[in-house]
C-alpha cells in the first residue's frame, strides 16, 4: 500500500447522537401510568364501598366485648342496625318501623328469618319483657350476617 489511497482515511469521524430527552415518555410508560391510575381508582372505590360494613362490624365487635349486660347489648345492637339501615335504605322506608314490622324488614333485607323467628326476636320483645332470654352469640352472629348481606347490596 505504498502510495495507494487509504479508504479508511476518507471516512468522517464518529459523532454521538443527541441525548434522549425524558419527555415525552415512551408509549409503554403511558400504558403503565394509566394502569396504575386505574388500579388506584379501583382500590379507592372498593375501600369506600366497604367502609360502612367495616365500621358496622367494628362497632358490633366493640359492643360484643364491652356491653356490661344484656340490656346494654340489645340497645346498642338495635341502634347499630337502625343506623346501618338508615344509611342503606330510604329514610321513609326505615324510620317508622318498630316491633314485628322492624324484624320483618331486617329479615327481608338479609333473606333470613332469624329476626322474626329466631334469636333476633328479642330486639322487639326485650324493652317490654323484664326477663327475656338472650342468646348472645347467636344474636351477634345474626347481626353480623345481616350487616354483611345488607352492606354488600348497597349501591
């Protein structure tokens, strides 16, 4: 190659490309961001949807543990059921109910018969019967079942 022309000498020097900017992100990042937002939105919606049920079950647990006697438990349970019912149903449908009508309403909402023909009967009879028999654990289980059934159908 004496005097021959060197073809590599004719090449231009290497140059680096411009740095990649951070904006706009690649399409994959847009998809990932949208997916994260959808997941967060669904989690927020689910938490909000179950808030009433969680609060009611926590209150029932507190009543179960701290009610000093059966009368206090019955008063607390009845108030709790009424508050949940007023939160889930129109006031006109719930507010005027008492006695057997209240128990039938509770049964109808949870599709059970434990309030009219079971341990829940005591909610209607206890205020007027000084010596009523209270099946504490059966009543608590029935109320827990009612809260689950009613709050899950809530819009």
